[in-house]
C-alpha cells in the first residue's frame, strides 16, 4: 500500500514537472530543482489531505481554513521557486 502511494506521488510530481516544462514557466530552474519543487508541491497537497480527513465535510469553516492554508503553502513554494537561482545552489 505504501509503495503504491509513493509511486502515485512520484507520478503526480513527474507530470507536474513535465507540464511546467512544456509551459516554459520555470526555465530558470535546473531539472533537478524543478523535480524537487514539484515533489514539494505534491507532498504539501498530500499533507493537507490528512488535515482534511480530520475535518467533518459539513464543517465549511474548517474546510475553508485547510484550503486557505494549503493555498498559502503553495504560494510560498512557487514564490520561492520563482526566485530560486539553480546555478548558485
């Protein structure tokens, strides 16, 4: 079960990286840094899902809080990636 989840997470990260490459949105990142960024995005979303699982689906406030926090996490990841200099890392 764990290996299956890990495999799917790697697949999602790889697909995200391919999409970002195709859209030419992160040309300043090396392939390795882009792969790490996408892995971080997928892990962030997966971690947020564990928060959602502990909230009642009828609790709109808590669901909204998880959504806002996840959005903020992802904004921070992408802002950081936008300013990352792969050549100096």
